[in-house]
C-alpha cells in the first residue's frame, strides 16, 4: 500500500522511544518521553495551498523534528504513520 | 439520485470498519476503530474558493485518507456519504 | 412578499421531514431526523464578498444539500425559509 | 438629530412585533417573537472597509431582513435604532 | 498635556449620562444607561493599518456614536478619555 | 547592556505610579492604578511585518500611552522594561 | 547531530538561570525566574512563509530575548533547545 500525500502534506514515521533511560532502567510506557523525531516516508507535490505557493523542502529519508500533536495519525499495513503539513516540520536533523 | 458537489467539495463513502480484529474476535460497534479511509464518489468542479483558485487533485474512484470529523455526513438512497472540502483529504492511497 | 437576498446569499426552503419511517410508524417531531435538503427559492446577485468575486452557481428550483445550522431562519407569509451564503450549500442534487 | 453612519454601516429601525397572535391573544413581551425585519433609515457612504471596496446596495426606505444580534442598538430622540454593517443585512423584502 | 493618537486612532470624550430620567427622578449611578455618545478630541493621521490604507473620516469636534467596550480608557489631566480605532466609531451625529 | 528590538517592536519603560493620591494618602501597592504611560527607550527598524510594510512613528524619548497587557515584560540591568509592537502604542503624549 | 531549522525558524539555547539572588541566597528551582534570554544556535533560510517573504535578521551567536512559551522545546545530544519562529524573537541583546 502506497500513500501519496496531497498538496504540502508529508507522511512521517516516528522513531521508537528509547526503551531505557541513561541509567539502564526500563521505563513503563506512560513514563517514556513522547518522541518528536521521525523519518520522512512520503512527500506531497507542494503547489498552491490557501493561495500561497508552497515549495517542498523535505525529501524522503530525511530525519525531521515535528511539532508535537500536529497532523493526523494513520495506520497502514500494521504500521503507524503521521500525515502533517510541511509547515509542522520544524527542522531537518543530520545525525 | 446524483449528488453534484459545489466548488472544491468532494463526496466520499467510508470503507466499512473491519468486523473482526486480527485474532478473529468480533467487536461490538463502539470498540471498533473509526475508519478514516474512503472512496471518492463525486468531485466538485474546483474554481475560486475564498479568493484562491483550487484545482481538483482527486478523481472518482480514488481511495483516500481524510481528516476525521471533517465535512458533513449525509444520507442518500439509504447510503451514508460525507461531503468535505478537498483540503480535508490528506492523501490518496494506492492499494 | 418577495425576498431579494443580497450578495452571495440564497433563500432556500427545507423539504418536510418524512412523517413516517420505513416501517410506517409515525414519529413524534423530536425523533425525526433534521432534514438537510432544500429547494432554492431566491438567489442573490453574487459579486464582491469580503474582497473576493463570488459567482452564483445555484439557481431557483435547484434541490440542494446545505450545511446544518448554517444561515438564518426567517418566516414570511407563514412559511419558514433559510437565508444562507452560497458557500454553505454543499451540493446540488439531481433526483 | 441626524445620524450619519460611517463606511459600510446602515441605520435601521425594527418593525414593531405584532401585539397579537393569529388567534387574537395579546402576548406578554417575553413570548413575542424577536422581529428580524426593519426599515433602512440611513445608509453610510461605503468605500474601503478592511481593504475591500464596499458598494452600498440598500437605500433609505428599503425593508430589510437582518441578522439577529448583529450591530449595536442605539436610542435617539426616544426611538430605538440599530447600526449594523451592510453585510449583516441578509435580504431586501418587497411587500 | 496633548495626546496625539497614532495611525487610525481617535481620542474621544464621553458625554455625561443624564442625571435624571424623563420623569425627573434622579437615578443612582448603576441604573444609568451606559452612554455611547462622545465628542472627538483628537484624530490620528490615518495611513497604512494592517496593510490597508485608512483615511480619517471624523474630525475634532464631531459628535459620534461609538461601539460600547471598544478602545482603551485613559485619564489625563483629571479627565477620562477613550482611545479607539476609527472603525469602532459607528456614526457621526448632527444634533 | 543594549537591547535592539526586531522589526516593529519598541522597548518602553513604564512611568512609576504616583505614590500618593491627591489627598496625600500613601496607597499600598495593590490599590495603585496600573500606569499606562511610558517612555520609549529603543525603537526597532520597522520593515515587513506579516507581509505589511511598517514605518516606525515613535522615536526614543517619546512619552507614549500603550495598550495595557500588551507586550512582554523583561528585566535588564535591574530595570523593568516592556517590549511591544508599535501597533500596541496608542498615542504620543506631549506634556 | 546538527539541526537545520526550516523556513523562518531559529534554534536557540536558553541561558541558565542564575543560581543565586543578589543577596547570595541559593534558590530552589521553582522559585527561580524563568529565563527569557538565549543564544542563537542555528538559523533557518527564511523565504516564503504563509505567502510573505521573511528575511532572517538574527545570526548564529546572537544573544536574544524571546517570547516566553513560544516555540517547541527539543532535546538533542543531552542538551535542551527551543525551535521558534524568528517573529517570536523580540530583540537582540548587546552585552
């Protein structure tokens, strides 16, 4: 199944939260920090959005930091993804 | 009965929620996940919307992911449909 | 009495809710579904609305689906009408 | 005293609510329907409003239907008037 | 002390509420109607406001009706004034 | 330490509230009126703000009336300042 | 790890709150004032943001005052950063 986002939307996949803290203690799910980093899976074509020309700046494979709570969570082929607007992507991370 | 959406509106029909989970247990309605996928049934002509030119990117028969709670539910010929703006369609899915 | 809507406004008259369900039981008013279909009675001239040119797409006699709660209810010559903006009309229905 | 509304504003005077129902019963004030019809008393010059050119479409003496709760009530020479924007006038009525 | 309002702002001074009703009864302060009429004391130069050119239509000495609650109350030389935008002035009154 | 405000922002320093009322009674802090007058300390360069060209109209040393609650309070070198947008300055006062 | 902010975004690092007050008393964390000063770590390329051209005015190494609560906190390489829009930076400070 392939998801083709429309307009300025981007499909991302969140990085798994680390299972352990620095001290090696395994945390129960609720105590884990909400991850805010993700990999870009699909990128929309950009174009006119609300009357403004949007040029896509991220590309498939980019590691990105995104605005918590932004976008819509979807499930496809048993995996969780987020579809959000490029403007909800704050930065590209070079590891 | 034929529904011709105006402007940038699209008529979609939600996919039925799966009646069973992976383990084969039949779930009561309230426990089922709200489906967010639909098929495009009718597409408006696009044109000027709030002063911006909107070009329709989806077409009849497309499988789409749409923004939960977006649009208006209507019933026609005993079937349930949703009329929403194209901007509430997040992505086209190729199965 | 003739009502001439201004700008992009349209006067519509709601279809009566069906008095009986499929099984033939007459429902008390509160249990009836709020009808969302109506006939167009009068159409404004369109023109500049909030700085955007609006072209009227509906015409007198059209059967339309409109956004629930949109517009203002008025009573004229003992009949109930709704005055709403064309942008609150979702679709034209061909029966 | 003469009131000259600014920009796209219009001074209207509400029609008196009918003192009796069809059956001839005099209703106490609270039970009377809030009238939504009025006569245009003064019309502003129009012109640039929030960066958009507004052309006045109503004229003194027009009978109009206006949006309930819109505008500001004022009292002048012992009479009650409403000053509202032309965009809060829904339609002109020809009796 | 002279107050020079910026942009499309206007300094006004409210008319005193009448101390007596028509029947000659002196009302305690809380029962008096909030006055909505004022005299224009100073007028800003107009010009670009939020990207729109604003031309000042009121002048010093004008009697105006203004939108209740609009603007900021200030005290200068022991007198109370209101500074508001011209768009909060509804009409000019000719007594 | 020098504060250089960006865009259409202005650094102001509030006038101290008078320690005594006219009758010479010293008021506890909570009873004192919130001062709304200030002196301009630094002025930003203006320029494009949200797509609109902003020209700075206030200059260092101006006595101004500003919108209560507007802007951000900061502390620098033991002094309290407010940084606000020029549009939150209502008027220039000539004492 | 390098963070490249998109559009008009800026990565900043807050200055540590002073551990002692003027009198030399060490304050518990909750009583310390929320610092509002930061150093600019990375600067986005600017460009079209919501249809407006944004030119970046801050540069890496600038000491800035920023709007409390603005932006998103992130953690990278064990350090806390904030990513915010340049418009949430109030001023550049020259120490």
